[in-house]
C-alpha cells in the first residue's frame, strides 16, 4: 500500500507524517482528538510544558486502551461461554431426539 504525506498540527507545531493512502482523514481526526485532550489537560492541570502534557495525554490514552481491551476480552470470554453452552444444549437436544426416535 502506498503512503502519502500528511501535515498535522500538534500543540501549535506542524509535523509531516507518512500515512497509508486512504487513512489521511483518520490521521487528521486523531491529531484533532489529541489536541483536544492536551487542551483539556492544560486547563485542568495548569501545566504549561508541552512535553509533560503530551506524556500525560499518552498515558491517559494508553490507560483508556487497556480498559477497552479488558472489556473486549471479557466480552469475548462471555460470548465463548455462551456459544459453548448453546452448542452443548443443541448436542443434548439432538441426542435426546435420537434416543426418542430409536425408541418409537
């Protein structure tokens, strides 16, 4: 897949980033979310250093990602258990049907 160069603005600085073609809008959207998160942190914490704000934003995003991954894993485990229970129920019903059919 070919790459294109996209210019994004983070904390008032322009960065030229390589980006897979077709993903430019996603990258620009991510940069916008990051800028919003940093602005929120700056207002709430009164920290002025860009580097500290960027690290805090990164840590917050990583924490949110870990929480989402845990939720997804829990959901996948729940679905696997339900599928196993459904499969067992179907197998038992088929066995009973087979036994009842043989008895008649």
